[in-house]
């Protein structure tokens, strides 16, 4: 199965710092790349998403950067806050047939220290 | 809207017993997904439905797992017989119909934490 490789597995950042999570994919036949945020004991929730016809999308402190030639996309959290401590998953739409199916990365556990 | 509802929230059972997990999707959503989350394997898609019809069950681990969606407001995931390696958090998610499939948010339920002893 085509994978999404996410790194790092865990990340510790000081309050106010920048958190960066990276994802790499294998096939260019996908055109929707969402990020989901999951707090302990909760289900994942959509945080931000991007389509590869743009190289960057920003929503508040969260920015997705997309590098189509490198087959990579990343999530940047500016001015990281303790409330951002959660697990973050990148994902990609599966296949080019618009099935609604997403394949998730392994997740990155972010801890923001006060 | 109450969001996606899952029951039970926690289930502890003995190996060999039948387990049934339940999901009520958000009203008006026509996609329903079942996921399993473990530390080792992350978030895995097991099966998904569109308009109550199973579309892709390639993620179902083996014949012990089965899923049904008898109507637009209810789905079940059944494990029979259960094994300790089935211990995980099982999530149900739903998403609305869209003219551009694959780009709609999936709304996850709170999950069912299953422990098989």
C-alpha cells in the first residue's frame, strides 16, 4: 500500500518556538493533503488542508508548505503553545479516483513546554 | 449536532467473545469510515461505506471482523471471536456528500477503547 512517511515521531518544543512536522509521499496522483490533530482520549479532528495547486496555506499560527517536486509537505506551528500539545497526523487522499479514502501517516506527538 | 456517536466508549472482554461496536454518523453524511488505532500500527482504515454500501474493506484484518450499515444512521463493527491482538481504539468517522470527493473533512467520533484479555 502506498505510504505517507511522517517525521519526527515525537517533538518537544519550548513555548513560543516553531514546531515543524514533515511528511513524504510516493505517488503524485493525489491532490488533497489534510492534517489532523488529536488530543488524548479524543478522535482526530481536521486542522488544516492543502491542495497541491498552491505551495502554502496559512490559518492562524498553522501553515502547510507543499513541495511537489520533492513530494513532501510540512506543517509549521508558529509561536507554539502548551495547548498545541497533541498528536498530529498528515494524510493523503488515496488514489486518483476520488474515493473519499484517506491514508494517514504514523503521527507525531508534540509536547510544548511552558 | 451531536457529532459522531460511538458506543460503548470502553469495552473489556475475554478472548473468544464476540464484540460489537456501534456508530451513529452525523445526519446527512453519506460516507462512514471505521478505523483502528494502535501504538504500533497507527491509524488504519478498516472499511468504509458510501450510502450504506461497503466500498472498500481491504483494511479488514481477517474474517473475524465484519461491518454492516443497515441504514444511514447506524453502523456496527463486529469481532468474532475476539483476540488479545485486537485490543485497540476503534474510531468511526463520517463525511458529507460532495461534488469533489476526497476533499471533505472526516468527522471522527470519540472512539471505543477495546481491551481483549
